[in-house]
C-alpha cells in the first residue's frame, strides 16, 4: 500500500495504522515508544533495517516487534514464516490481574496487550527480549527462550552531578519522572513533598502531569507540573532539565519487582542524583558505586533525608562520580549491538 492511498479514518486505531504506513515509508522514529528506542533502535539505527510499522522492523532474515504495533502490521508480520521473530517486552503483564498499586485503566490496558498481541507474538517468537531479571524468570518459567538486555540511551549523559553548581540559597531541585501509571509510587512522592513543605524546607518539586495531585497543591509555588508529552518530545525535553535529586520510589509489588535499570541512565541525562528504594532490584549497584541514595520505603525517612540534603548544599562527600552509570550504559549499548547484529543478519534457520 502506498502512503498516498486514501484510507478512511474511523478510529484511533485507523489513525495509528496510517502513521505506521508513514513511518514505514519515511523511516521516521517520531512515534516510537520507550521500549523500541532503549532496547532496540538506539543501538541499531545503522543496521540496514526496514521499517514495518511504528515499533516493528525487519531485515532479510528477521523481524523485531517492540511491545505492540497496529494489529494489521502485527498480523502481516506473523504471516512471514520464513523469518525469525524477536519480541521485546519490558513490563510484567501478568501483574495486571492482581497488582492493585496500578490504576484500573492501566491494568486493563496491560491485560488487553497480554491477551492480544503479546500472546500471539510471544508464542511465535524465537526469542523474547526482556528488561530485567524478574521478567527473565517469568518468561523462562512459562517455557520461552529469553534474552535479558539492559536499557541503552544513545545520547551523551551528563558529565557531572547538577548539584555542584547549585547556589547556596537556591532551592533543592527535586524531580519525579513517574507517570500516573505508577499511582502508588506517585502518591508516596506527593506525601513526602507535603511533609517537606510543612517543615518549611527550601525545596521545589517537578512532576509530570496533574494526576493524583491534591487540589490544594495544584497551584503551589514550589510545585512545578510539566505537561505530558509523547516519548519523542519527552526525551528531547529531558535534556533541557537539570535536577539535584530525582526520586524513584518503588513500593513492593509484582509490577515494580520487574522494573528495569532504566532510571539510572534517565536520571543521569539531566544530572540528578537518584534516590532509590532499597527494594529495587538494582539498589546494590547504586550502593556499591555510590551513584545515588538508597532508602527504605518510608515517607518519614525520605522526608528527613531530603530535608538534610536541602541543608547540606553539597553532596560531594555523599556520592561518587557519575562515571559508573556512563560505563554501564555504554556496556549495554555494546551488548545490545552484538546481540541484535547476530539476530538480524544470521543465516536463516528455516
């Protein structure tokens, strides 16, 4: 089908398909999702790929689908039996049935994906590529052939922590990059912020979107609310921001247990020292390399520690250099490129 053909637009799915045709013809990454970029495309932009949809790609030997694509695109690719299929997924879709920390509408979307495209793609895939050890174990238990890849950001990360240029009387710049999908964690952050305000702490908090923000905080001068942006624009906006600390609470749940290491590099993009839950799977890396703070999941603990940081004004003795995050990200890129190169261009097994 040529992009110039007229297609009747009756629903958002039709619009999505129209864009997938545009993406396929223009080789555009305008509407990719994080899964596509950080687990595949960032390390493979020069790999002679044919774009099949927004999040789907092929070579002569292989097909890669990242999380989801338009049903017509997926159905067509599933019909290409002479190519190996690789499916990339970065969330625990099984958590949707029982993890009440997730908003109901998000759980429904996860279940819809799991019982729809995910079921077809995972069944047909030669290998499923996952983003964390917990996900690896889940798919391995279900009998799939699995590969674990770390996330990779292709842009240069910040070379140093932003707090080093913080003026003495400036507020401690706190950021939280989680969306409304992580409702329990977001609620935790807002509770910490309210308690900090009650102490008169010299802090400001930046979050994304107004979801779950109490009405009395919506116009608070120390709360900055950024608009939700599609991933393409979010990623570019992120490089314009600088934070002193970036919060990443992960209250224990089956969904959070499978979260990846992505926030290490994402935080490093804007120079913020990460604050991570001790229940996070990668907290040992943070501790061992002194590239952030690891605290127990307690509102009082986070409040007290952030209050101390707002007085400290210099974290130089509390954290080490940011270089271990750079090194981990670079190694992830090398490992991704090696894995995908072998998958995309190896001789056909059929």
